[in-house]
């Protein structure tokens, strides 16, 4: 499912000033979206789609499904913008919605399909470590090491290092206590260091 946020411009659009584009804060965009402003919706989508897509893709590991979830998440934003209470940043709210949609989609998938996806994550040990290291650059090693982490640990690493979220924001997105986030971060970093070193 793809959600398009484009509509023909109204007949009186020519009367609107054609000034330089104005940069709006995320909070301002959400307020405008709550009033039905499609231009604000397109701006928010353009600003956050890549980060949200990558976040969702890491959870579901399926590009087509990630695209569908992204569309569903932004449709939810369009429908729920008036309910945004600014208790967290807009990006934290968006990540929460996207995570919920991704986990819901995974729960709806057949168990056998999930098993196949998990099996695909197991590293192929056909190459010896020296040959494998020659084939990979540092970024690939890091991505593969993160993929080898448990879902709980990979999710925390992703939110903190790739999305720049604080411990409090991660706790809000995942809906767990901050102490649990810190514990997961500690074990995730330790495990990640071991995986990178082994690679």
C-alpha cells in the first residue's frame, strides 16, 4: 500500500506568495497537519522518511514490507496529528508509531516465514576469517555485527547511534524503564565489540 500526499493546488493558489521556502519545525508541521495541511504532511514525510524507513527495515528485514509499514505509519500520523501532545519530540513520536506498526506486521506474518528470516541472519562460515575480512569493509562488518545482536539489543543501538536518541527517548519509544535501556546498552556494546573484533 502506498499513500500519496499530493493533491491538485486550489484555484486560488496563484494568489499565494511565491516566497522562498520556509523551514518549519516538526512541531509546527504537526500542528498544520492536524488542521489538514497536506503541504505540511509532505514536508514532514520528506524530512523523516529515510530515517524511519531504515529503522523499520532493520526490524522487519524486508524492503517491500518496510515500504508498506512506512506508508501506514505516515497515514497514522495524518490521522492522529491532532492527538500529538508534545510530551516527546516529533521524531520520537514518529519512531514509536513506526515501531508499533513494524511489530504488528511481524506478528501477522506466518511463523514459518519468520523462521526463514531468522535463518537468513545466521552467518555463513564457508570462508575463513581472513578471507571474510578481505571481502568486507568496516561499515559492512559493523552492520553485520549489529544484525547478529538480539532484537532488543540491536534496537537500542540503532535508536541511540543511528537516530541520536537519548536514553529517556529510547525508553519512551520502546516503552521500557530507562534503567532497562541502560542495561541493554551496556550488554549490546559489549557484545558488539566482541563481534566486531571477531570479524
